C-alpha cells in the first residue's frame, strides 16, 4: 500500500511520517530537503530558481512513486506529487515568481507523468493555521526557511484548502494540527493511529 502525508511547510509531515512508519512497520519516504541542490537558492531568489526547484521535486517524487508501486512493502510518503502541481507551482506563477511559459511547460510534464501513476491508497492531510506553521518552522530552525514570508504561507494554505475540498482520487483523512500535538502527546498520536486504521481496514 501507499500512504501519503500532505500539508503546508511546517505542518508536521516529516514527524508524522516517521511516527506512523515506526508504529505500523511501514517504509518511510521523506522529502528530499537536505540534499536538494536548489532549495536554499530558491529561498534567496524565488523568481530565478522556481522552475528549477519544481522540476527537481517533480522528478524526485515521480521516481519515489514508481519505486513504491514496483515494490512489495507498504510505504508512507512525506508530501505528494500533486501538491507541487496543484499548490506550489501555480502559487509561484500567481505571485509572478514563475513565468507562464515555465508553468505551462511544468504542468504539461506533470500531466504526462500523472497519467502513468496511481494515487495513494490513503492521503493524510495536516491542516494548520499560519501561526501554527510559523511556530513549527521556527522550532526546527532551518536557516534557509527564515526568509519564508507570511503572505507566502497564507497563499499556500488557501490553495491547500481548495485542493483538499475537491480531492476525489482516493481515501482522505484530515488532521487538525492546531488542536492536536502528535509529536509530544501519545494520546493524540494514538487517536490518529486509530483513524488511520479505520480508513485502511474499516475498523471502528
């Protein structure tokens, strides 16, 4: 099976991916942030590096999905290929940080790639307000993320809400990060585990 965790920057995707992988014995696939050659450059000059970054992520996530579907193990993936195409790339275009020409090229490539892949068996969406995102971004202290603007996070959140409200590709579980603390509270994590079990196996 393929489970995926979606959510804005700082929503807690990597943390939850690790916790669920440990509990269920799943194989975690993390977002490529530490070895990504474009990320720090992108935050310094979004307009210059937006297309390069999005193509890098598209390639990276497509490879992950091909690997997941060709294997026999259950995998939980930190962020999906759909978020890049429906949220990050169009947001960059609307903020004039990616040209229409580059966006059209990118989106054409995404549409071709997505025709060859299956969506996740379960999508877990971490819904979080901007103050929660900011608090969690500051807590992890990545240098390149200090430049992230509040309006950028807000616009991403709006696009996430629109995407999730129209999501019909498969099973969907929404977790309100503002009201749970799964990283520090075992009860909150237990509640999420129960909900994941119910979605995957119909256990109530």
